[in-house]
């Protein structure tokens, strides 16, 4: 087959085309306000961000690979607005000493900047415009700077550390609205108090986040939630609205009840306050039974089941982050460096999400990430790679492997 002459080439590598969607004026404002370049003459915040994104997108396993990879680019660094590649010591100093907070600010500034692009889709069947999921994921570390993961090693070996990333995601936009990092041993429900949710919003989470006092505060503020009831929860049934059987291998609501739960205003005090909730018992197609609780009395039972099912979108965000970017090896063993790399990974995920929303591609996120990684330094058009990503071929009239008819006659002629 003969290749098409259509090259889809542009004057800049794909990496630079990705960086072009980062509003430089926003970065400059954050750098100026945070004074993050005050003590760095040759390695600016922009240089560190580019270096980290290079490592995250290309899945470099170490700081040495990042620095050597950038050095190998040679003259292409000018496309990235970098004078030279950083030395490994300079890169490590930036990771260890420049506050991770500046990259947190960059991430949320980009979320705000691309709010219209990210909010252009809605989950069908959900009436809430503000719809969030809250959960956490654990990242294992080969450093004990953050403890809480792994078994005690034999022969005086070093125990692995662990970090837990607590995240609130906008289910409609598939992006994080709140991120908090802690040691893996930290209890999940303690982070609910850090959430600032708008009035009339809906949040969904698993039963690990059962916190009755927080539920009562949300109810007072007209903030709604759906979650599973803990197996050992003690409650009183005030009324039963619905009780029915569901055919085998069918999904449906088994029971709907009005329940009361007791809670205390302060830890250690007697639980003498009452929380009124709606409890829905649901069975799915596989025969699994779930007990949901909510403070919303207007949505239907089927909507409650759908809202909880959509909680799994946050698991998909965690899966995208861990499978498509480098969160298995960290470039620093300091807490600041580890958190900085996580913020860089979230920024990379956000940039690809924006690119995918702005394109007409229906490719999976993992496919887009792989295509960009393969063509990272090539001069192909970025949107052509995302939307097409294949070479076109013109079909030959005759196959190059076809034996001419005259030759076939001679080969199979009985008299030959």
C-alpha cells in the first residue's frame, strides 16, 4: 500500500502544544503572589512544572531519567521556554524546597479557567447541577516519610510508607474540586469537615464516611447526601413507606423506611441528638443487597440507587491517574516532593481531560494518553493525533503479493 502524502505536521512538538493550553498569565500571577521564584535563579516554577509534566507524561521512573530525558531534547528546549535542562541536584532542590502549595494553586486556577469546557456535559437521570463524589485512594511509597502502609518487614528491613489522597470530584466534569493528602493511617471521615459545598448540592460517598454530626450540619444547610449505612449502625424505625419482593435476577427496591439515628455534638458526650433520615434497601441484578441513607425526601428510590452507582466515577478518576501516569515511582523522598509530584499528575490529568473535551475524539482516555506519550516530541498536530492518530493509506488496485495470471498458468500447466 502507498502512504498518503498527508503529514499533519506543525512547527512545534506535541509537548509544547499541550503547554500552550496553560494560560501563562495565570502561572505568572500565582508565582508573583506566592513568591515561589524568590530563591531560585536558574530553576523557575515554570521550569519545575515543565520538568515534572515531562516526567509524568513520559512515565519516567526517577529524577535522573527526567533530567537526562530533558537534556536529550537539546535545541527543542527553546520550544518549552527553557534555557537548559536542569541538573539532577537542581531538580531535587526544587522538589524538596519549593512549596507544593504553589502547584496546588496552579491546579485549581486551571480548574477555574476551564470551568466552561469541563462543565459542558451532564450525567443523565440526575437532577442536581452540583453533584459530587468523595473518596480516597492509597498510594504506596518506598519511603517511610508518610507511614501507614505495608507489613512490618523481617530482618530489620524498612517498612514502606503510604499516602492517602482524599478527593472530592465533580461527577459531571470528572475533575477534582478538593484534594487533601495525608498519611495512609488517617481515618477517612475526619476529612468531611474540610469540604465546602454549595447549598442544594448532592454528595455521594461510601459507608466509611458515616459521620452523623456532619450529616446533621449538612441537613441544616440544605446540602444533600447519599451513602451506605454502616453494618453495625444502631437506629430506630419510625415508619415503613414501602416493602415489597423483587423477582430473582432483577434489580429493585425492597424497602423504604423513615429512621432515627442518635449523635453527639462533641466527642465523648452522650449521643442525645436525633437525626431523621430516609433508608432505602436495594437489591441489584447480582443479588447483592445495599442499605442507602439520605437526607433528601424528594428524589425517588431509583434515583437514590442511580446516584450511588455514579459514585464509581471517582474510582475511574483514581484508575486513570494510577494507570496512565507515573504514581508508582517518586522523584523525591521528601513529603513536599511527593505531594508536588501528585499535584503535577493531577495537572497532567486535567490537561488531557480539557484536550479530550475540546476535540471530537471518542477514544478512551488511556488511548489518548498512550498516543501522546508515543508522539510526545514529534511535530504532528496535537488534535490530529487525538482525533485520528492513524496513517492513511491509499488502496492499491493490485496486490503486491498477487502472482500474475500468466505465471500461474505456467506453474499449474500439466504439460509444463
